[in-house]
């Protein structure tokens, strides 16, 4: 009898242990299944949200044009170019997104903070905070605030890299063209070569167009014999064309990078631009510093050449610290590039380029929340066109609830 009781107790203990183990394993399986469904829902939400952003032009109630080309904050968020269908985006809507990469810039003479997209010295885009759309506003308009976080990245599909191989006459430039991790061979290249001239009262430049193509390894060498100065100042803008896709690259050489002209967007609706002295950016510099400038706006034609448009107040000067900034107005709603040639009292200077519409210089866009330290992220990708320049749009989406399996 005692042996039977002991056997029953051992059997019951084993049964209970097996039951508890089964419940734990079953519970973990259920949680894994629930987690899978939650991740699947986030992935589906990511796809729907990306299409909603890219196939919707957005809306601003008091604007007769794209909200990106106005001063208004939209009441419906979307980036599609309203003049087109499918995956074609507005370069001005992208321009008005608050950058998630560059540090904000404060300009004391306007008392304003600016969203900063800078690709290197001489390639600036500063947009005032009162005219950009920030992440909080976009999340509210998309209905994702307090439920999902996201980051939208729009990068050029074709990468065009330009380096100086030889600086004196003849000037030789190395060009490489690549796609998503591989070189592109036999790509047609068209370029515009700006050569600065600092003789006379205001600086100026001459434009020399040209064409060539890459070899089987995706490289090309440009021999630019228009340069005779042993210390030339120039800017090179180059377009790469392959199977209907277009990429863009640029390179500048200056003789003065200590003091230079800094362009700030003042007003989108009127196309108003501020030209400031670089020493005003950090309030440091010599007791007195003058810069003279000559500004020109160029637009890209259908045959991928740059056509100049006249500007009012195209020439002038800015002074540090007693002077103020200068104003000029871009007289068109078409995307283009603001080209500013400047020189200091010593006859040294350079060329500054600012895109009017991000695609004009193939500027990337990174917009949204910080993507680091997220538990699980869904992503989706689309190929898009922004004013004839090929881009890749990638949306990363994650839940703000932080699901996980409990063992």
C-alpha cells in the first residue's frame, strides 16, 4: 500500500511537471504567433504608408499650387508632384522637410533657426524652421503619432563621384558612376563647367558644356583645357544618363574657404533668398571683412544643358561685422541651381551652389525619427523620379509599443 501511494505521488508530480512545461512551451508558441502577426501588420502598414506618402500630393487649404512651393503647412501630408501621376515627387515638398541629419543653424541677423542640408563646402541648403514640416506634424497628419515611429530616406539611385586628378592646365577630373553597389559601364555623361573670373569689380564666370561616356569599369576622365590659371576656381556639374535613369554629381574648387557667401531660404512663395557673410554664422572673424558677389540662376533644359536666367540684385557685397545680408529673388517656380561667385579683398574666392528644389543637385532627404535602438523595424522601398533625377525612397516603420516574447 505505501509503495502504491508513493508511485501515485511520483506519477502525479511528473504529470504536473509535464503539464507546466507544456503550458510554458504552449504560451511561448502563442506569444511567438502573436508577435509574428504584429510584425506582419507593421510590414503591411509600412507598405501602405509608403504608397500613401509617395502617391499623394498633400494639401494646403490656402494654396493654389503645391504646398511645397508655398509657405503653408499642409493639412494633408504627401510628397507626390501634383503635376504628375505615379511615383514622381515634388522637389519643393522634399526641400521643406526638416532634415534629420545636419545640425540646425542659427543666424543672428534674422534671429531664426534653419534646417541644415549641407553636402560639403559650397553646397548648402538652409531652410527656416517656420517654413519646414517637422516630424511631429507629419506623424500627426499621417495618423501614426503615439502608435508608430518612422524614418523616410530618399537617396539618389545613381551615384556620381568626381575627384580632381590634375589642377593645372590642362585640368583633369576623374569621374566614377555606380548604381546600387556596382559600377555602371558605357554611361552617357553631359556636363557644365563653370570657370570663375575675379577680374573687375564683381566676380563672374564662363560656362563650358561638354559630353563624354564611361568605360567598361564605370570610369571617365575629363580633360578640361579651358583652365589656364595654375590655381583655378571652378565648379563642375555632371549628369549621367543610362536606360532612362539620370544621376547627378558636382565638384568645386575655391581659393578662399575662410570667408564666403552663405545662402538662406527666406520665403518659398516669393522665391526670396538671403545672402550672408560666413563670419556671421559663428560671430567670429577679423575686425572688417568684405565680400563681393555675382549671383545667377540656372535651370536644366530637356537636353540636360543649363540655361541662365537673369536675377534682380544679382551683384552686391556683404560686410562683416557692420553690414547686413543681401536679398535676391528667384524669378521662377521651376527647379534649378543658384550659382554664386564671390571674392574677398585679396582677390580670392569661389563658387557656391544652392539647389532650388532638392533634385537640382541630387540632394538626399532623411526625414523622421531616430532609427537606432529600435527593437524591430519593417522597411519597404520604391523607385521614384524627382524632376527627372532617379531616386530610391525607403521607409522604415516600427511600433512604439515594443513587443517581445516572454519566456
